[in-house]
């Protein structure tokens, strides 16, 4: 047991602290070459410390003194490990040239014993600054890649390093690429790309999976937003849809979340070439479009949608991609409108036929493997008010709804026919029942059948979309109407009332109540149903809008009506029409319409002055001011009402078309018990082409794919104007690009001209110098000869 030489420890500490002159002095005094051996607790050598410091002169001196190139310390670190860690290319080359082991792994290879305590106290500081390994089993290549030293990686790979070697945690060098890189540092990112290129050229396994996170090298490249590295990996077989273990995210999810549009385009193009679905879901069913929308990356959203991303994709929490856009994108209506605008393009490249043909692409509205109305339904659900629903008036959406309506309208007209038979049979049954003119058995049975059909239709609606239809006024209206009618039709079998019984109120009152309410509700439902027809939809839905405005006014000024009613009940308490509160309210409302019955009101002289004053005030405030106010507020904006009526008609039309599509897509209508021709008929009525071409010749519009045309001339004109606008924008972009290119070429020409001038000037100077030099050489012998003669 022998203590370490203080000079040996001093040599190690001098090299470690950068005191190379002192280290050279100690080495000069070492005539026995005893300071090249390991020393201290960690058993480090002077050569290892010199390699860490990158001093080749010391390495040469130590090597000449017999130092071991491949010696390792207590935890397996060698000189090559330190050189690779620090990124010293020259030292790495030197070590490999002198026989350094290239794939040596760090690990505990020896245990230091029999070291005196006094020596330990003197040498515990040695190697304290050296880098500690993060994981056992790592090679110099691991460290060089982890620290992003591209030049060292190239030297090691060219020297034969194993690019697929694994450490103790089964991590290969490729999985460490980019782990210490700042994505905002261009120099670091360039080194990262170079490392990936070197490893891929050396046949690295690009799809090796990280054992802890479940990610691949492509995930890391996507996280850093490196389009070049992503492209290199994809060209060499990387999996673009592999899901990581923690969240189930694919590289596409990560790129969409980080917002790197260049990297996203590389991934999308690669996935499109291999027909890979870009709507891959993570653990909670989020798509890449969801991730981009949550972070507000507008360009990424546009790129994803243009490549076929599904706007109707739903997460486990029920959030669609459209919901995410409306919630996290500023001015979502304008944003979606711009995206929809891009779906209408001209097809002719000829300048003479620039705007003759246009292509209308419904791909954005018709997701794959889903019903065609899914996106429109998602947009309706995401819109919070009527202002956001104006997107339904976009020419692309309205054209889509028109074509869908043209395919499914036969089913709608069948429903109209059933409802028409229902209201007619109910009305006829009510008249016959009240007058008891004839036998009403046939009418009653028709009414019962129609009521059952309507009830069945309502049940289908509620079963398919309970959250939506249970909140719809029309659903409850139709249900109540059908139930009342069914009850009265059944009651008619048992209740027989003559005219005298009805006249003297001996008949069952509830039957008459039910019939009267059912008739009113059925015709009201008929009006709302007609509101879905494009021809009359404006007027029927404008009615509901005006009604809402009037009800709002009545809620505000209804207290005035109650006040006048109670006042009249006191002033005209002898009049039968003001006997109780409800009669007073009804009479007051009737009086507001102008039915005053002045003579009957003022037959008696009771409180004649006060009653007349109150009556005059009532005429001024209620009959004149309030009625005109309600009318003015209800119809003050006719254009606004027409626009809102148009939007609501499209809304109702879209909801009904979506409902019919869901019903006809049900598995019942796809089962084998249905006749094949009927199945084919339903399928042909359900789907429309996702792309159509419109042609304009001499102001005449027609389809290539649709005959006869089912799109109005106004809508086609709007589509052509939109295509013209898009074409003009494209032309402007081309002109801008041409101007930029011209500017670049002009600058390049100027630089070439300056370079030529500079080269000509230098060539002349060089020629003059050579000529002067030659003349000087010719003169020198003459001068020498003169000197000799002298």
C-alpha cells in the first residue's frame, strides 16, 4: 500500500485547471514516466484530463511517455469519451489515429481498494470538474450526438462507430439527437440536421422507439420544427403516424401544436403520397387540426384543411374541430370564409377562356368515412348566434345545401304530404264532429294513421339526436299536436255527441278543447314546415322573427296593459266584460286594436269624468303610441329581417337534410331485408358528388355533372364572382413573386458586375507587379556588374 506522489496529483490538477506550463514542467521532471498511471479516487489519468481540455501537445508528450490511450477511470470514462463530450474534433481524430477504442461504454469496471485515507484526502478534488454520465452503457457517439457536435459525430461514424448501439436503458444515439438543441438557434439546428443526415447515411434504424416516452426520432424532429430533418427521416422510412406512449400524439400532432408550417407541409405531402389518413387520433381523440386550433396556428389550420382534415372530428369530451376554431381563433367567421373561398377555382389556363369554367370542391364539407352533412352540422352547433350562422350564406355552403336538398327533397315532400293529410283530416273531422253531419269513421282513421306516422317521426328524431331535438320548439309542437289528435280520434269512437248536446254543452268539454287546440297547432306546424322550402322559406321564417320582436316589446310594456286593465275593471265595474281580471286583460288588448265600443262603456254616469280621462290616456298611450311602437320595432329593418329569414331558412333546411341523411344512413336501411334496388335508391339520394364543374357560355350556366341544373342563377353568379376574385388574388401573388425574383436577379447582376470589375482590377495589378518584377530581375545583373567594375 503506497501513497500517491504529490507531483502526480499536482500534474492532474494543473491540467484540469488549464495550467499547461506547470504541467509541462512536472512532465519534464518525470524521468521514470510514472505520472501516466491512474491516480485518485476516480482513477483518472493525465491523458484523460488532457483530452478533456483539448491539448494535443500534452497528449503527444503523454503518449510518448507510454500513456494508455484506452485507459478508463472508475466509472468507465476514457479519453475519447471526454473529447466527444466537449466536441473537440482534432482530439477525437488524434485519439482514433492512435488506436482509441471507438465503442467503449461507460460503467463501473473496477473498484478502488487499499488506497490510504491520507491519499484520498489529497486527491478527492481530482476529476471533480469532469462530466458525469447520465446513463450507463453510453458510448462517445451517444455523448457527441447528445451535445450536438456534428463534426465529432462525422469523425466517429467514419471511424466505424456503431450507430445503433444501445445504452443500459436501450436508447440509441439517434434518440438523443436534438435533446439539447434550442430550436430558435439556427446554428444549432443546422448541426442537428447534419447529425441526422450522417446517421441516416450510416444506415441507422430510424424507427427505434424510446423505451420511456414511446417516441421516435421523427417525434423529436417534429418537436424542434426541423423540416429538413423530418424530410430526411421520412425519405428513409420513418413512421409518420406512430403514437407516443404518454399522450398518443403522432409527429403530425406535435408539428400542428408547435406551429412549424414548413415541417407540417413536409409531413402532409409524405402522408398524402402514401394515402395515410391525417385525422389520426390521440388518446382523447384529438386530431392534428384540434391541436393547431387550440394553439391558434392559422397557417397550420389552413394547410390541414386543404389536405383533407375533418372539421367534424370529435374528441372524447365532445369538442369538434369547428368548436376549437370558433373558441381559439380570432375572427373565426372571416377565417372560415377565407378557407371556403379557396374551394372555388377557375379551371382554364387560357387567357381567352379565363373565367369560363369553374370547379366547386365540396371536399371540405364532406369528410371521409362520415355523413356528408357532418361538417355543416358541426358548424351550426359551434355558432353561438345568428351572426356566426351567416357562414351558411357562403356560396359554397348554400350550393352544397341546394344539391343535398335536391337529392333528399322527395322525402321532405312525402312528409309534407303526410302532414297535409293530417291537417285536412283533423279539420274535416272537427267540423263533422261538431256539426254531427255524417259518419266520421274514415276521417277518424286517416287522422289516427297520420298522427301515428308523425309520432313515429318525432321519436326517430329524438332517438338519433336527443340533445338537439328535445330543445327544439317544433319537436314539442309536433308531438303535442299529434298526441292531441290521436287522443281525440280514439275518443271519437266512444263519444257520440248530437248537435243539441254540443249546443247546450252536454258533450264532454275536453274533447272540444283538444280538437280546437290540435287544429290551431297543426296549421301552425304546417306553416313552419313550409318554411323549409326554398321558395317560401323567407316569409314563413320572417314571421317568427317579427313575432319574437313583438313579444319582446310586450314583455317590456305589458305592465302598462295590466295597469289599464285593472283601472278599467274599477271604472267600469258594472260592465260584464270587466267582471274579473282575465276578462279585463282580454278586453283591454282588444281595445288596443280599436274595438272600443264607446257607447256600451259609457252607458252609466258613474265616475264619468275620471273614466273619460283614463280612456283618452289609454287611446293615446296604448292604441296610438304602443301599437305603432311595436309595428315600428318589428319591421324597422326589412333588409335585416330578410337576411335573418334567409339564414334561418338555411338553418332549418340544413337541420332537416342532416336528419334525413341520418335516417337513411341507419343500419335498418342497409340491412339485407331491404330490396337491393331500394338500398341503391336511398344511397343515390343520400350522397352528392364532392366536386362539380360549372360552365358559362354566352351567359348560360350548366353543369358537367348535374342535369338538370339545381342551382339558382344568382348562386352560380356568386360562385363565378368568387372564382374571379380568387384568380385575381393568384395573379397578384404571381406578379409579386415575379417582382421579387426580378429584384433578386437585378441585385445578382449588380454583384456579378462589381465582382468582374474587382477581378479585372486585381488582374491588372497582378500583371503590373509581375511585369515590374521581371524588369527588376533583368536590371539586377547589370547593377551587379557595375559594382564589380567599380
